[in-house]
């Protein structure tokens, strides 16, 4: 597994990098058979250290965790525990999908936009009702089954996931509903 361990405006020593590789490698290898790479980012927010970890699995799924603590090692250890809990929860499903899939998940390119409303005073009228585009990025749309899409959304901690349905070939959306259930949008072709 490839590791990318970085710090945002903080210096991370070799001892922390070795600790991260050993601990994260042990956690991930216990639950996932072939992880491809891990990205761990340390940063500081006021008096706390923040650790964000993202692990990409060979099946195309991504597991993410984030933790805060007053010490940098404690922040990583909390993050690793969260990652382990996610992977343990989905272990059976990860292994089952891994056997069914001979190749990694196919990804398609797409554009992702972040829209923001214009800042106005309460008394002024807006010139148009259209929000301005703040950022444009490239993103990947995975080709998954509905079950895999729900699992990917849960592992990433995302409120919504757009994917190409392997069974029908069209674009679908799964999302977390306010009542706690999962919604699935499957447009007719």
C-alpha cells in the first residue's frame, strides 16, 4: 500500500510517519484484502490537531475518517479507530463484493461545481436569481451496484452519492433521508 502522509503548515517527523504506516497498515489489512493507497493529512485547528485519513481499496471503494485531539498522536489514534470501526462494520460486504468483482470499479470523468449565492444587503434587489459559480473541479463517477453505492456513501460519510448503475447503465443517486433511511433515485431511460 502506498502512503502519503502530509501536514498542513505543521512539520511531521519520521517517527509519526512510521507510526501511521504501522498502525494504519495493520487496521486496513485486517479488514480489506488489497488496499491500494492511503492519504493521511494532519493540520492544526486552534489548540487541537486534526487528522484526516482516506484509504482507497482495490474494489474502488473509499473509506474516510477524521478525528480531533490535543495531541497529534492521539488525533491519529482516534482517526484509526474510526477507520477500523467503519471497515469492521462493512467487512463481510467488502469481502463479498471483492469476490464478485474481478476488476476495480470503473470510473467516469465528470465536472463538479460549487455554487454560492451573491452577497447582498437586505434592502437591495438581486440582479438575477442565478447563483455564481465559485469553483469547478474534476470528479469521478463510479460504476457500482446499488448496494455498493450505499456502502460507498456510508464509508465516505457523504450525504449523497451519484453513480452509474451497473445493472441498468444509467446515472443514479443514493442519499441519506432526514428520517435516517436511504433514498434511491433511479430515473427511467
